[in-house]
């Protein structure tokens, strides 16, 4: 069931001062994200679109839209910049795209914490925090366009997670200001841990207006590429640098051959067929890292200070930018997301490389887990053949004790969340009692709430 078009069409007439987008092509663009990375999601979500989009600039404007939608039972899909890659911000049942990118003020930095409106771009946040000596603890590789609210609602972490873990680690997010979806919307400040009930739930249980996050000291980072002839030597170097407690770092990314061959813009630094490690280190730690590289037989082919890198940063070759860069050259590729066991990660990576090399290309991001263990997660590139084979590959990974955070699913419980914390669903009952936020994405809502509108419930296999 979709939103009632007559009621949707009334919104811009009732609220004429707001920035409405009604042009069908623009609404369709604002209804898409990077779900096209997945051939499965691309097929399932191709025809999904909102009926209208709106770009509020003030809290009063957000409130006016939310109140009107709640009154008329119109679905709302909140959007930051639409860089999510699981169809998180693609509306399944039409309605309104609430584009938060215009609600983007930087509020303050104090005592190692910072606060901003949800629509602020991460790069803008850092631009305003750095003169005060602080920066964000994690930057997804989409930091130029992605918003703080979108990272919280649909992301994991990124560069910086090697020191601070994922966003979900205790102490990273301190509080959120939320608007409920009711005819008279309420404004609620939630402090951690309750604030985390809105994290990575695809904007299904509240409209996040502001976020307060702990920050990291701003440093001058040096970016390097270290290349190797041997897969194992490169892997062990990446793991060794990543776990070295005295080295201050922001990013350690391992790219097994032939992944570096896809980075055509960096070709002069990446000899064909090499294995490469991309590292971003504090200036004081660079010499230590270079000594470790030499001892491991690695060659430093690229070294740039922040000033020398300018706007061209290696971060935009890491995390899912690796996937994007490769997809630009070969649209037949896809990817998987995997989490290794901290105590056995090297052994598991080597075994899976031996088994699937050629079909699965190893890309690893080193990080600390939510509980602080040193580990790596994989964003392996796949030479895609069929959905059945993709499932088989993910199953082989699971059989090796590796967790798969399936990026080919748009329903919360089918992705990395698995079973939802009942408190998340309870919060939805309080903050979005009609189930209007991003309907169809949270299966537990329809299973647990007898009053939930069954018309919005996902089908059993989500294959709509
Ligand atoms: C090339 C590429 C690289 C990426 N690299 C990384 C990475 O390194 N690390 C990482 O974690 N992710 C990564 N991602 C995923 C994504 O870019 C990030 O999670 C990003 O932070 C999402 O921000 P956004 O503003 O684009 O959010 P959107 O995609 O617009 O939204 C994401 C989800 O959050 C919800 N949401 C947005 N704003 C609000 C709000 N104010 N209140 C409530 N809900 C809200 C939306 O409804 C949606 O479900 C990558 C994606 C791509 C395509």
C-alpha cells in the first residue's frame, strides 16, 4: 500500500513556505541511494520512489512536515545525503522524503565533545571543529557528502575506527535530540546509552535533529601506500601496524591483488599485480611505520602530508570507496561485508584467499571492535555470476567462522543487525506509533505490534 496521493499533493499547498521538490525526476533521484552496488537490491528496489520531497531549514519546518504527515498517515523517509548502500533511504511505500541536508548548523565544541544539527556534512563538521583542535573520531569514505545524521542512522564508522572502534562503541555518541512522529510532535533529548537505540536503524524510530559526539584530537596526518609482492607479507604488515599500540593511526586498509589494479588514478604508485596497504598515520608515528614496512619487505611508493594531499586523499580509496572505484571500471563486480574473529583473523583471511582467489578479491579494513578487540572486517570484491553463487560464497565465509553482514538486504534484521533489541522496537512504539518512518524496513515492528499496519509489512523473503 502506498501513501494516498491526494493527501500528499495537499502538503505543499498547506505549507507553501517550505522548499518542496515535486518534479518527478528530482524526487526519483532523491529516492535512491547506493543500493545499486548490489545486483540483488538493484533489482528489488529499482521502481521505488517517494511522491514528494521536502528540504526543511529549521526545526519549525521539520515539525510542520512531520505533524502534517502524522495527521494524514503519510510515510516519511528521512534522508541525509543518500550515500547509504543498503537502500536505507529508499522509500518502499511512497510518501515524503524528508531531506535533512538543509538542517546543518554546527552548534559547538567543548571539553572534547561536539554538537551539530543532523544534516551537517561530516567534512563541514571537521572544518569547523579542527581550528579548535578537534576532529570527528570516524570518517566514512563518503565524508565529503555524507551527513552526521545519516552516518548515525545508517553507517558503521570508517577511518578512525582503528582507534575508536565503530560508532556503536560506548563513549562515541553522547546524546541525540529527537522529534517524534505524531500530530503534535514532541522533542526529546536522549543521552547514551538510550541514544544508541536510534543508531543504525535506518531512521525507523525517530527523526534525529541533533547529535552530540565525542571527538578526537585533530592531528596532521600523513598518507602512505606500501606495496608488496607477497599477499601474506602485506597482510601481516597491515595487521602489525594496525595493532601496534605506540603508533597513532587513522586508517589501515589492505588491498590484495588484483584490487590495486582497479585504482587507475593511483597507477603510478601501484605496480601491476601488487598487494597494497594504505595507511594514514600521525606524523610522529610515520618513522615507526616505515621501519616496520622495510622489515616486512614493503616498499613505500607514496607519502604525502595533509597539506600535500590537498583535496585528494587516500581515504577516498578505502572502505566502500574501494568498491566504488572498482565498479567504475567493471560494473559486473559486487561485494560482501564480513567480520573476522579477532584471535584468528589472519588465519581465516589466508584460508579464504587460498580457497576463493580469482573470484573473491580481498579488501580488509583494520579496526577495533565495539568491545575493543583488534580485528579486521572485509569488503571483499566479488566477480558476480548469479545470486545463488553469491549466497554460496557468503555461506563458505560463515563456514570458516566469519560473520557476514549481508549488504544485499534492505530489511534491518536481514543485514548486520540480525535480531533487533526489543528496546529499539519499543522506542518506535513511543516515537512513531503509527509506523510511518521508513515503513517496511523493520520486520520486528510488524511481528511484535498487533496494531502495526500490515499493509506496510515486508514480505517473508523481502523479494518484492
Ligand atoms: C562509496 C561509499 C563508501 C562508503 N563508506 C562508508 C564508510 O567508510 N563507513 C560507513 O559507515 N559507511 C560507509 N558508506 C555508507 C554511507 O556512506 C555512510 O553510512 C554515510 O554516513 C551515510 O550518510 P548519508 O548522509 O548519506 O545518509 P543516508 O544514506 O541519507 O541515510 C542513511 C540512513 O539514515 C537515516 N537517516 C538519515 N538522516 C537521519 C536523521 N536525521 N534522523 C533519522 N534517520 C536518519 C536514513 O533514513 C537512512 O536510513 C559508504 C557508502 C558508499 C556508497
